DNA sequence: CGTACGGCCTCCAGTAGGTGGAGAGTCAAC
DNA sequence: GTTGACTCTCCACCTACTGGAGGCCGTACG
C-alpha cells in the first residue's frame, strides 16, 4: 500500500489530481483510514492510473474514462465490451476539432498575409503613374450588371467556392467606357491557383501585357480623382488603352476590421496598345 | 440607443452574453441608467460587437480581444498597432492545437484498427497449422541481442521513427535455431509503407515465399507448445524450414489496455524450402 | 384598482479538469 | 517532546458562458 505522495511519484500524477480523481470516482484509493482520512493505494491501482493517464492524453473526458474502466472490469470476465464505441465516438469529435482548428488556422494565415502585404505596399509607394508589366493569370470571375456596391457579394461567392486556391488580391474588371452609377457592367475577380468554372463563376486565363498603373490611397468615392490623373497621363504620352480596366484592392476593409478609409489602397491598372 | 434586448437581436449575441461582456469590459454599453441599471447601446457599438463575434469565431480569448480593440482605437489616430503580433501569436497556438488533435486522431485510428482486426482474427480462427503464401514486404527492423523481453524497446523506437508509415502488425524475426533465454539474437520488425534506414533502424525488403503458419492463443510463455506443434507438423510432412522464423503479434497488450493474456493472439510463421 | 406580462436587473450556481492556498491534523525520526 | 514532512478538507480561481431565482418597472386588460 502506498501513501498518496508515494503513489503520486510512481504514477507522476500530482497529489491534487489524485484527490480530484478520488472525488470524481475515477480512481478510488484501495483504503481510506477512517480516523485520519489518509488515502492508501494498492499496487494494482498503478495499472489503472496508467490507463487513465493514457486516455487523458487522448483527451477523453473523465466521465468516459469512468465508463471505459467499468467496461474493462466487466470484460475481464470474457465478453468484449463496447469500448470500441467510445473510441469511435471520440475519434469523431477529435476529427471535428482538427477541422475546426485547421479552418481557423487557414483564416488567420490569410488575414496575416493580407495585413503584411498591405503594410509593405504602404511603405514602398509613390502615388505616381508608373509603367509595369502585367502578367497573365488564372482568375475566377463573377460578372455583375448593376451597382458597384454589389461587388462584395461576388467576392464572397468566389471566396466560398475557391477559398483555398486564392493566390492574390481581389480586383474589378470594368467593361464600361464611362462611369455608371446604376447599370454598371463589371466583373468581380480573384486570382486562383487552379479550378474550373462552376455555379456561375467563370474561371479563365486573363491576358497580361504592358500596363500603366496608379496607386490610389483613400476612400473609394475618391477614386475618380486618380482615374482623372491616370487618363491625363495616358493622353499626354499618347497611349491608347484597351478595355477592360482593372481596379485592384490592395488594402480595403478587412474581414475583421473595417479600418480607416483614408488608408485604403487601390491600384488602377490599364493595359495599353503597343 | 438600443435596449439590451434590441441590441441582442441586432448582433445575435444572447442577452446574457452581452451582460457578461459588459462585466468583462469587452463591450461596454454606451449608457447605463443610474436609476434602473438598464443598459443602452449606441449604433456604433454594433460594429464593435461584429468584430468581437469574428474574433471569437477565431477562438481569440476575451482578454486578447480587449487588447486588440484598444489597439484598434489607438490605431484610428494613425499608427499601425501591433495587432499583427496578436494574430501571429494566436496562429502559433492554433497550429499547436491542430498538431495536438491530429496526433490524437492518428493514435485513435491506430487503436481502433488494431482492436477491430483483433476481433476479426478472434472469430475466424482455427488454431491448426495451415499453409499460406507470405508476401514480401518492406520492413523497419531493429536487431537485438539479449532477452526477448527487450523487444518492446525496439518496437517503440520504430514506432516513434516511422509511426505514420506503419502498415501492419509488429513481429519478431528469430535468428537462433534454438530457444535462448539470455543471449537471444532477433529483430523487432514492423511493416512500413516507405522509409529509409536511420538511427540504427534498418529498412529493407523482407522476402516472402511458401509458409506454414500456426495461430497461438494465450500468453507468450506458452508459445513453446505451439512451436512444438508446428515443428512436429513440418517433420511429419517432411518440410524443411528456413531461418529466420517469424512471430507475428496479432493481438497483444495494447498501448492502453494490457488486456487478458489468455486472449493474446500470435501467429508463428515459417518459410519452407520448395 | 388590481394584476398579468414582458423586459430588465442582480446574484448565485454550474460546466471540465484541474491548480493554488489556508489552516489544521498526522507520521516518523531525532 | 519537538521538528519537519506529509496529509487532510474546504475554498477560490481559471474560460466563456448558460441557467435560474427573485425582484423592479411600465403597460395593457379586466
């Protein structure tokens, strides 16, 4: 018979925990001194303690452990208990947790990447028209005819469908030559690594080329000023641009923080004829 | 200004939770009536509530949320806070959890598979010598010279190293022609899907062939009887066997339950010359 | 005028699996 | 006999809520 301290050293379970297990009926001492209340454990309890430790490492709830231990005792007499059922049920819930935390993990990574890119863009930026080569890319696109404010629904549909294949910033393709409030014709697009058209989302290769780009910092309703600046520059240099034009949302309202509109960053890109 | 009930409907946070958030200083009402104690929330609190909900969905602790919200308020004045640090730290702990639960998941699957196979073996078994073709297989093996009781260490070393690539029951290869107590020469082996030799564990292809096998039910110290039976059978049929012989542990003491030794199942296999 | 109802309040308890501490009793050795 | 190590019980604390009791306030109905 071991005192609680000795038994604690043998099983490497804290004394407090042993007392708690006694209270919960998970691991009862072999004998309790009626006078002093001292707990004493026989050697065969070591095996029980080992089993409990193993099951706890697998995150079994104490209640289940009690049941499983009871099953085990019955099983000694021959019949194969339904311990397996406990394990299968538990496996289910563990897989559930894996899914849950993986989902969170994925979302966090996305948020962090977004935030970091935005910070970099914030620092290395000059707000002047610059020429840049625009690569062709695979995109998922939803064509919308209506108001620009409806573009959010397009993006979230793409996000739901292709969430894990996204590989760049969302952007709009404008198919209207002039600004339209009510009946605009545009596409909400996201670059993706792979995928095929489905559920009204078109996946296609978007051609690149020689482009002129201007970064716009500030709220979206001030984009007009930047368009003006970019168009003026193109006219000055005698470039002719091709439709559609692109509006890339480098930093906008995040999925958690709306942020300060004065800090939103948008790049206007136009491909030019060579 | 909304009463707590109205605000609850807007934010889909239970009234109880709103009161709790007030108490914790996460989401304070705009105004509290001094007479009645009634809480009243202004419209701008809806956004705060949304952020809290989002962060809670990502399993952020309330304490962190308080800090993050404070950061956000400071950030309105311009400086980019260290919110990112919170996200990164949280990402770490979420990845930790994914690893943790994946590990549990893997172990549970293994236990369940083991248990199930053992049950099947238990039912379909005849305890007579039978001829069976033994396929060649890739194995991880640790050679041990000493006592048979040391084989457990070999298995656990292999388990740690190749845990996720295991694809069959553990077995021993006996290199001694006769039984030795003290100075036995044997290998602890596990079939694996892939891998290369390292850390004193040899990975190699183990040849198959025509074999004779006998199932043994009961504790290991009674294996001698089954060896006797198998050898008698071989002599009777004028077979000549080749070394090493194999002892496959179909059901033994599990990693959780030691189980009843009377129910242990071991298959003795010997390859014969043709 | 009395009361039933809905909304709101505070305070207390409980969840899972322990951990930490206070204050008091017990054991074995010197 | 005393010291120091050991053990006991009881209570509080952790997270993020949830549930319930008992009570206040204003309004509608009989």
